[in-house]
């Protein structure tokens, strides 16, 4: 890519930004690049100190979360019987809504950086775990046969073969998780931290200081884009081989579908046991640290249980009406743009930086700005959910399109097949596993987006209910909301997984063959 092409996207973004600022001047919606640059220079010391705090917390969470993902993936590969249990537990933890777990972690861990680092780790580990598991299974059969010919077992596969196949998928997961780590640290700072970019965001949102808010958004986007670019550059240095033809059997065993209900019950029992044991061993006050029995009593047996259920149901319906269209729009936009750039690669240098910048800005900083632009109604919430889902889908689909086997593409080229035919018959089937992996990951991300927007901007839905419950110390309602949101996210993830099995069985059977 030439320097001119690489600069075309950022220059176009600046031009569009300045044009919008001039068009909307006087409406207190957009601060232009010049105004933002002036504010940033004038407050460089304040921003640098806040960025150092948030960046350190995000980096610590990024490291811890990704180490946990690698360890869990290795565990699932070495002991396949534990794979379902490991994935189920990891999913349940990832589905915990950050806007509710943040205040709970703050109460449990007290002041300091612990909640920020924990939330950053929680935000990234699953986005790395899912692509990594897919990559560890996407091993050509010939590679595994070579290992088995020498009489070696799973440990040898994990040491010599599977990491090489999984490296492209790991890179995609790391690129997605870098902005997520920054977002997790920011959300943690919203729960009562004393320093950091999140603290400044709250302060300037309340003051409606547009140049300051846009400066923080730009700075956060620059950090996320830099992390994305560094990971990509490192990957290009080591990933210089064409993708192999996948003839491996990476899918679950045929009996796993019949064992799914038992596995789900085992995961639920393990989660409830771990929840109860953790709070019991920690010796936390039952006033704010609610056990499973407390939540069950609040929803079923307490005198106000009916009112609690009704309040939760109304909030969930309101949030659901926003999250579903935003989720669908984000998936369609991410996959569609990836396919479009695959057909017209010349546009990639222009569009990709815009797409990265759009998602790289953490949602906690974009939420107030987009709500100012679109309004506090459904449109603003749907747009933010779509933005949250769009980026991981776009990155995963681009990575999936690159996994089209070069040998098969050569056959198509030898018959003078055009880009469209190559896309339909080779690249899109190769992209489907990555698309569905991102669709599964995006379920909790969409829930996070809607709860953050409702928490920060609209005050409605389940996010607003969580914020209100935390502010008035109604921990029965807060823990009940956490449990229900986690359960619904888990069910949504399972529904996408079921659709994935049906579609892949038809269009990419090598990915699900037992």
C-alpha cells in the first residue's frame, strides 16, 4: 500500500468531520478538528496523565484476559471432554453485563485499579478465546496425520501443529480485543475511580464540554487504532504463508448434540456453586453480595417479587426492541463491507481506516456524542449497538475471506472465473466460520452496548434500571438484572450457535464434520 493510499482514509475522515462541524455550527453537536486540536494542546498534561492511567489498566487487563483465553483454549484441546464445560463457563462470565458487574466489583474490591483491570480482562478474554478455538481446530488433516504417524498425541499436536494453524485466528482475536480492553478499563473508571479517561468523560459529559469530549474520543480512537495496527504489523511479519486447504474435522462429535442439555445443566450447576462458594469464602456482606438463594427469593418468594418481575420484564422488553435491530444491522454492515472490499480491494485503503476509527472510539465516549446527534430515542440506541457489533464482524470477516485456500482460487483463475464467482463459491464459504464466530461474540457485545447507552444517556431499559438500582443500593434488583441479562445473552449465543451448525453443515461442512 502506498503512502498516498494509506493517508487517503484519514484525510477523508478529517474533511468529512470538518464539514459536519461547519454544517452543524451553533447546535453544540460537533467540535471540529481544529477546535479539538487546540483543546488537546492546551490540556496535554491532563490528557497524558489520564491516558497513562487508563492505558496501564487496559494493558494489564489485555494481558491477563488473553493469557486466560490461551490457557482455556489449551485446556479444551488437551481434554476434549472438558471443552463444552470450559466454553460454557467462559461464556457465562463473558455475558455478565459490565455496567452491573462494575459497581459490584467496586464494592467488593474497593478503591484502586482492581475493578478496571478486572473489567478489561473480562472484556477481552472471550473475544480471543472463540477465534483461537476455531483456529486450533482448523488444522489440515495431513498435518495431524504426520503427527500420528510418529506416534505422538494431543500434546504434540498442541505444541507443533495447532498453534501454527491458529495464529491467524489469534491475531484477529487480539485485534478485536485491543479496543475492548480500553473500553473495559473506561467502564471500570465509571464506577468510582479517581483518575483516568473514564473519569474525565463523566466530568466533561456533565459539563457538556464538546471540545473536551471529542478530544477524549479522538485520543481513545488513536490508541485503539495504534494497537490494532501494531498487532496487524506483527502478524504480517510472521504470517507470510498461503492458507492451507482445510480438510480437518474440527467440529463437535455427533453425540455432543444429544449431550447438550446435560452439559447446559452442568454449566448452570457449576456457575451457581462457584457463585455461592466465592461469596461465602470472601465473607462479603449479604447486604450487597447476593447469593443465588437471595436472587431466587427476590424473583419468586419475596412480598414484592411480582413487582420486581414486572419491572424487570418491562425493562428487558424495552432493551430488546433496541438490541435486536442494532445487532442485525451491525452484522449485515460488517459482513457486507468485508465482502465489498474483497471485490473492490482498491477501496480498502480508503474505507478500512474509517471503519477502524468508527469502532476504535470506546462506546462510553461515543454514546453521549451519538445521542446528541441522533437523539435519545430508539434510533440513537440502535445505531450504537450496530457500531458495537460492526467492527468485530468486519475484522473477523476480512480475516475469514483471507482464509480462502489459494489452491482452489488458482483453479478458479485457471478457468477465468471472475472475482464475483470466486467470492460466491470460495471466499464466502471460507468466511462463514469467522462470521458466525463474530456473531456469537457479538451477542454479549450488543447487550453491553445497549446497557451502556441506557446507563449513560437514555436512562431507560435494563441499563437504566441497573444504574438506578446501584445508585439506591437496591442490590436485589441489581443482582436479579445481572442474572437475567446473563441468561438471555447465553440463550442468544446458543441460538446463534444452532444457526451456525445448520448453515455450516450446508456451505462449509468440513468445519462441522465429526
